[in-house]
């Protein structure tokens, strides 16, 4: 039993390139596990650098010097960041506050609706069951309110973290864009000579990450704006908040769209009831989700390596549990990394 394992190990790791690639992977995942919570500003800066590098490269192709292209793109980035901070966030904060204020009213309306069920369907549900369900709902709402209050009281550390992000992330983005070639040369200078296999895997994954970040940005923007317009047409309350939730939900394939349907349906139902407006709002929401999955995603992610839905869901669950938000965001690129290693490893190792 031991000899076949020893033979496999010797055959697979006899190539120095395979050893180097394995070392990189071990160090990479060790950093994720041990320091994932500390390097959030760096990861945020990497995402924005990937996103902004494309217009910089496009400007250089048009003959604009790199320093000027970086300066113009960075100024636009700061302007958009300021618009989000001083334009969108206050609206979201106001609508979140309104939503929490309206929760007790929604609970009361829900209880009144539940109390009508025993008379309409006596063979399916009894008054005792409705009372037990109402008690459970009130208990859950109380616990939710207490949790929200405790989160509100801890706003000072969150504010400090936000200020750190607002200072560090733009600076890191600027240096990553301005000194891109110098940083790449410095990093390659640290590598041993036998890094051909690692470079092959990285070039593949680098392209996928760039396409993924740009695609997700446009998907979030398009889905969020389309949802806001659709909800605003019918005067749905909390339209900006719900549109933001729908836009962010695309970060979690399959699961996000299912989860965010619940608050959309609840808000629409308590505002419109079982009316044509409710049907129209949910119909528009369903159309946006269908167009996103069947038209927008194939269009934006045509250059990203295709992964089976099971692989995507497993990657989201695994890397999300391992790394939190950033694990969910980078689940598909990380799954692509695993796939690239699996595709390259046997061929390279057997040729040694």
C-alpha cells in the first residue's frame, strides 16, 4: 500500500516546476486562511485595479501616455466613489432605517392574514397552530431587532474600518496602476528559474480574473439599475434598497437570486396585497432575473472558463465558508485556478 503511494509521489513531484507550483498554492491558501481578514483593503484595491486597468490599456493603445491615462482614469474613479458615498449611501441608509421601522407593522399585518387561514382552510391549519406560528414570528423579530441594535451600537469600529478603506484602497489602486510593470518585474525577480508551469497557470487565471471582475461590475450595475427602474415605475417602496440587494445578489450565482426574492416579495405584498400591481412587480423581477441568467451572463462572461453549476455552488460554499465575503466574490476565479492546475498538472508532470 505504501509503495504505490511513494511511487506516485516520486513521479508527480520529480519535476521542480511541479514542486514550485505546489509551494505557491500552499502559501496562497495559507495566506487566505491565516490572514484573509487582514488583507481586505489589498483585495479591494486588486479588484478595482483589475477593473481600471482595462481603460488605462485602452488609452495607451490610442496613444495616450500611461501616466496621463492612469491620472484620468483615477480621477474618474475618485469622482464615482464620491458619488456613491455622498449620493447613493445616504439614500440606502434612509431606506434601511424606514424598513426597520416598518417591520412591526408588517408583522401585525402578517398575523392578521394568518388568523384568516383557519376559517378558510380548517382541515389544513388550526387556530392553535396559527398562535404558535405568530409567537414564533414575534420571537424571531425580537431577536432580529436585538441583533440589529447590537450591530448599530458597534458602529464606531465599522466607521474606523470604513475610513481605513477609504484612505488605503484609493492609494493602493493608484500605485498598482501606476507601477504595474515595476511590481510585476519585482515579483518575477523573486521567483526561481523553473516557474514555467506556475506562469502558465497564472496567465490563464489572470485573464479569467480580469474578465470576471469586469463582467461582475457591469452585471451588478445593469441588473441593479434595471431593477430600480422597474420597481420605481410602480412606486414600490424601498426601490433603491431592493435594487441594491438584487444587484449584489449576482455575486452569489443561483443562491443569491433565490434569497433576494424573499424581501422583494414581502415588500411588494405588504404594499400592494394580492393585486395586479403585485403581479406586475414580481413579473418584472422575474424577467430581469431571466434576462440576466440567459442573456447578460453569457454575453459578459463569454471569455471566462465554463464551470459546471455544481462546481460553482460548491466553490461558493467552500471558499465563502473559508474566506467570508471575499471567498464568495472570488469563488469562480478560485475554482478556475483549481481547474487550471488540474488541467496543467498531469501533462507537465508526466512529461518530466
